[in-house]
């Protein structure tokens, strides 16, 4: 080590002057302490490296042996110093590795008069560098990258890791409990999603269900059958396989099913019809099998399927035909309910509000032995429902549940529950401790007609709306067969600028022609008042909703009820009206052009006659109308008693307290 150090120091002044570099850098570069003894450098490769445009020679991996036994082994050198030696022509040979980013160069060091082997980190291979090495006649060789078998295996495993994890999880989570013949689907796709309760704790009993006494009686028999099956078996009776609940939304079908579960005390499965269907073919049928296998193991038990029309739709109407997933699920449901195996001790309760679209095979006895209709409650039923939902409400002394029931024709059980809840919210918002009649009235108005809008401030518009609403009240009150006025108000709600409310005296299942015609006359009263009082050129668009309603009523009189000169014909097919939308569009209209023209003519005659009667009421009671309008503009709301009191001062009233329709829609501008 000492002779090398003294040799470098001896030649240092001359070399530094010729190369114009500092002593410190030169001394640091060629100090014997920085020289690494690497004579056994072995470079291996299995592929070739292509360098385009440089004229490089491709060589196989070779062992780099020094040509001169006295040369130094390789050390590191900066790229800038490598360029300086290259410009001077001292670079003799360059071996490129790692895709041309590392160079092992043999450089003739003038100060040492020996060849130094150095390692240079290159910034890629620019064309200028290759051209310069070619000009200097440098022996250039490129060596391909040596493959690392271990790294290759790691890369391969990394690429396959995610698919292997997915496949492994699919196998590990495959359902081993699926029934024989069912799909062994991953993630439990073939298992039923029904909620199971060994001891039902729904918190609902028959005492919590009101307004549907007939339906309750049918289900009390089923509950007794489940509790005491030997009583019925002694006389040869068998338990019903299924009960179908049919009725409009909100009438209490699901509530009744909860009450059955709470009363029977047997294992209870509950799910929706849509939970059978998945995007995978065969999943629905597998879930049906799994559900009934669990039910049979826990028999006697109850299965409640809500919205069964999602899976029980009539077969043959879908685009997929017999291979449709929904139809396969329905086929399996039919087999489980009444097939070779049977389902002894399992009672299926289903609910739907569209029974007309269900498959006939599903509705036959042996599958659904009973169809229980849960309809809208009558006035007595509404009062019983209000009693149930008002148990936890604080009502004022002025609140009468019977009056509320009278004011809410057509309300379902859900509507009545929402009514009392809205009233409680309004009472709390107004800082009251009890619900008063004011909150009940506002809640009814809000549910039926919508939220209260901005009050009318324009004088001309307010006067026009007042005459319009008084016209409704006058024509309805003076026409025999119409319901009495409940109130007339200028408070806008929803799209209506004012409203005239009518209250029926009782619920009627049969409606006469006189009552229907009176409804049309009352509906045209607003337009008649505008035309008679302000002139034909001043009528407004406020009667658009009224005209739509009375046109539909008149069309029903002609085509459905047979109350026209055409005669007692059923001119519409009820089955076609209840069928699927696509089928209804494709159904050929069998009505002749002459009959269609006669229908339109009869509808027009009914409306024209009613309109003339309405205008006659307005002309004959002009002074009374002006008096009522003045009172309405001052108070903005007139009750039915106030309205009839003013009217009776000028006219002898002959009001027949009959109900026209079971409807919640008021007449409004």
C-alpha cells in the first residue's frame, strides 16, 4: 500500500496540471485506500440486449479478466470524470450491464501508466455518448440482464395471489348445508334469507289490529289450529296450507301477519318475495328449497312472504319464457307448497295488493286455501283504528275520534296512524301539551291536499279564488245528493290556490246516479262562477283539476256503470285494465268507431247538462254569493255551519246528506 501511495504523490503535480483537476480530488480518486480488490468479477446472463442505432456487439456472458496482469480492479467513478477520460481517449473498453445503466470501463491512467477498471453509473445511453465512444474507437460490449429465478417466482406468485385468494374463499365458504339436489353456491347464495324466530316476539297481538274484524276471525281459526291440532284432526280437518292476504296498500296486511305470529307462539319465518330472486340462475329455487326444509324441521310453523307478486307473477308473460329465473323460482314454490313431499305442519301466509297478476296455479286450493280481503275500513273501523293509535297520544277534550273518522273517508290504517302522528308533531311544534282539534284539522288538510303555501296577497286573484270556491259550495249544496260542505278556505295547499271541503255523513258501498251527477255539478261550480260573474273572457286555468276529475267520473258513468243513453253496457274490459301494462298495450281494441263516437257524445251531454245547472245556481243566487265572498275574504275560512247559515238566509235549503264517493280529494282551484 505504501509504494502505491508514494507513486501517486510523486506524479501528482504533473498530472494535475495537464488535466486541470484539484489535488484533493485526484488524490482521493487514486488513493490506494479507495481501490477495491475485485479480480473475480463474474457476469452471467441468459438473454440478449439489443441496442439500436449504436452498432454494439451482443456478447454472451463472459468472465471479465484483465488483459494486463498489472491492471487495477474496478472502483467507482463519476459520470463527469468518465466523460473527461473519454474525451482524452484514455477509455479502452466499456462493458454495459443492466440495460445500459451501468458501465464497467477500462481506462488508461497516465499518472499510473496502468489500466484502471472502474464502475460508472450512466444516465441511460444517449446517442451522443455512443457516437463519441465510436469515434474514440472504444471496445464496446453489451451484456443482457441476468435473470433472477427467485424474483421471477415471486412476481408470478404476486400475479396469481388475488385469483388464488378468490378461488380459495369460494371453496372455503361453499355451503355444506344446502339440501341434496340444490346448488352448492358460494357465500351462502343458495340459503334462504328469511328471518327466523323460534319464539316470535313481534309485540303485536290481535288486540293491536282494528278495523278488519272479518280477517281477524279467519286467522283466529288458524291460530287455534296451530295450538290445538288434535281438536280439528278428530273430525278429519287438515290445517290450511296457505292464506293469501289481498288488499290496498296500508290496510294492515303485514300488521295482521305479525299479530298471527304473536298469537300462535310457533316458529316464524318472515321474508319478502324479492329476496328469492338474484342475478344467478337457480338461486331462487335453491332458496325456496332451503326455506321449506328449515320450516319442516321446525313444524308446526308459519312462513310469511310479503309482496309475493314479486315471485308469483303469472308464467309465460316474461321475455325469458320458461327459462326465466323468476318462473323457475315460482315452479319450485308450487312444488314445495303442494307437491309429492307435501309440507305438513307448515302454513304459508302471503300478502299482495295485486292479486290479478298472480299465477292461477298458485291461487288454487291446496296451495292457498283461503283468500282474505283486507279492504279500507268503514267509519266504524276507522274509529277503532284511531282508538288503537291514540293510546300513547294526549288528546284534548275537544277531539272526537268519531268526528275524525267521519272526516277521513278512504283513509287506510296507515293513513290514520300517520294522521295522529302529524297532529302530535304539530302540537309539539306549537308548544302545546295536548293535541287539539286545530292540529287534527291541519293534519288532515296536509295529508290530503299537501303543505300550506304562501297566502294570496294580490287583491284581484284573491277575489277570483273566493268566487271560485264559493261557487263550488253553492252548486254542491243546492244540488240534491251531494255531501254537505265541511269548510271553504282561501289557504293554498299543494297546487290549489283555495279549497272547498265536503264531509260525508256515512260510508256507502252503493252510489246512485243522482249522487254521481251531483258530484259533477259541484265540480263545475267554480268554472260556472268565473264565467257568470267575470265573463267568458275572464275564465282562468284554475278549473283544470276540476275538469279532469268530472271528465273521469262522467266516463265511468257511460263505460262502466251504464248510466247513459247508450244503455246498460260494459264498454270496458276490467281484466284488460288490471293486466300487465305491456299486454294492455298489445290488446286489440274491439270497440267500433261508431261506438267510440257515441261514448264521447254521451260524456259531453252529461257534462253539458251539469254545467248548465251549475250556471243556473250561480245566476239565481248572486246576492248570496256576494255575501259569502265578503265573509270569506274577511275570515279567509268559513266552516260548513257558517256557510249554510248565510245561505239559508236567502235560500230554502234542501240538502240530502248522502255520500257520493269514498274519496279524500277536495274540490279546489
